[in-house]
C-alpha cells in the first residue's frame, strides 16, 4: 500500500497547508491559488489542499471570534492567528522561525532569523504579552495539526474480488477516519492510465465503498446499507498484474494497491 506519506510529510514540514461539517472541496485551477478558502466555520474540517512545492496554497480556519490562516510557498510558510487576545504571525523558512505578536499590552518579536536570535518588545506589560504569546503558540499548533490531518485523510484502497463472483474484480475503498470523507472529484487510476473521477461519493466514518468496472445489471451483487457502491467505472483490472491509485481533488496520491 503506497500512500506517499513521506512526500506529503516532507511538503508539510517545508511549509504546511489546506472540511467543515459540510463537505467542501477547494478548486485551484491549474494548481494556482485563486481565492483564500474558508476551511472551517465549526469545530471540524473536511478538505483537500494542494501541497505542490512549486506553487502557493492558502487555507483558513474560522471559528467564532478566531481566524487562523496559513500560506504555503516553496521557500516559506506564513501562519496568522487572530484572536481577541492578540494577533500572532509565524514565519517559518529553512533557516528562520520568527513569532511576532501584537496585543493591547504590547508587541513582541521572538525567534531565530538566519541562525541569529531575535528578541524585541515594546509596550506596557511584557509579562502579560509573553503569557499571551505562549497561549497563542499552543493554539496555532492545534490548528496546524488539523490542517495537516485534513490534507491526507486516512483512506485506503485494495484490489479485491466480488463476494458473488471471483471474476468480478473490484476496488475496495476504506475510510479509517472517525469522520466522513467526501471523494467528489477524487480520481481512481489503473496501471494503463485509465481514469475514473467520482462525482459524489461520501464515505461515512469508518465506512467503505466497492467500486466496479461493469454496470450494476451485469453483476451479481447484493448491496447492504453499510457499504457504498459505485458501478460502470470503465476501468479494467488486468489478471496478471495491476496497480491502482487513488488521488484526491488536488492530484495528491492518497492511497494505492497492486498485485
């Protein structure tokens, strides 16, 4: 099972990035950023974000009176957390990590820039400002992890055979998340480059889907309510050897299988 986890993780570490209670797939035509999407207005997300290191990606989490945005560029990541306590800006590059906080009590800047320590303060209460800085750094870490988790949901695929007929090969898509994942515009690809894009496939938490090449009326399949079914994909699966890959809406490979 190949998930490109290392590639995705590397991209996130160089610079991180972007599904609310309702599913919402962000479109970045030609892998460029057109708008800054609102990722979440509730306590949960469900979204795919481009992690192509050659382009910029931007995402936003908005909850109550708090807004977190992150912009990912090839050489740096910029995070901005706006709260009633203050506004925290975090700049990360290969050589720098700088925290800049503006509050009613004062403005503080701390971190490392090109290997040199940065530290400055102006205002009326440094200790109060330092305390707010530590609190907002912890909050930013929580939202950073949420963004990372949503980019690569724990979805697996497996080439298998139908319970009804061993000749009817199919793909099993398994959602191991504790939340639903919408596969709209996700793409299934075989070794020959045949592709099928899902129009609307919502996998419930810990749910699964069977994906068939043939139309439903050509198969001997008994459906049950706990599983999703997709028919007539038109993708052939070779008998001797075959690879299957599942790509999210941003073209990132989420899961693969082969035999």
